[in-house]
């Protein structure tokens, strides 16, 4: 009986962990953690695991074609997300370019956001620059810089297809 309990516990723990052993898995996990249905929170425990304690988040939003830069700690960013919103929020990454060296990685990513997972057209599109550090054997986000697409300057999806998530 004791052996069965140990094996069961080991299986439960292995399914409960989510190894972030590549920059690609870290970025995919970021978009999965941010995405959520209406009246559900993002995956806050995963976001806390993904961001390095010293991480920063930068974001540019446009108001009447004028850029506004926000710069906050990842702790503040996660606190802003730790609520139950009325709308859903679904991130669909359509372009990703990764460069790595040893414990360093940088990722260029284009993501589309939809408030309803089933809708064809995104509510908005954004470009992301994500810098990661390999701590022990897992990748953590050191900085995330995103910019929402400006109507006067569309983001090039290159060969990607809108809605075809990576």
C-alpha cells in the first residue's frame, strides 16, 4: 500500500509540474497563462513562475496615434491581471523568432488578441520582444516589451496566417 501511495503521489506531482525547459515553451506558456474565458482569471500561478522576480514589463498603447509607454514590474503586471474580467482574452501567437546563446534568449513574437475565441478577426494585434534567462534548468522572462498595432502602421505577419496559432 505504501508503495502504491508513493507511485500515485509521484504521478500527481509530475502531472502538476510544467517544465519550462526551452525559450519556446516559456513563450507558449506565457500566452496560455494570459488567455482565459470570460469571468475567469488568467493563470496567475503560471505567470508568477514564468517571470523572474526582477522582471519588467513595458507596453506601448496608442491614443489618437500618440504612443504611450507603460513600464512596471512583473509583480505589478501580474497584480493588474489578478482579477475576474467580464470579457474573455485569448492570445494567438502567429509569428515567433527565437535567438539563443547559452542562458540567454530573445524572442520576437506577433500575437493576435480576441475577446471571443471563436471570432475570425482579432480585436487587436501586437508585437512582443521577450528576453529570457535560463535559471537552473528553466527559462524565466526578464523583460517583456509589447506594442499594440497602430492603424497607421500595420504589423507584418510575414508568411503567417491570421488565426493560425503556433
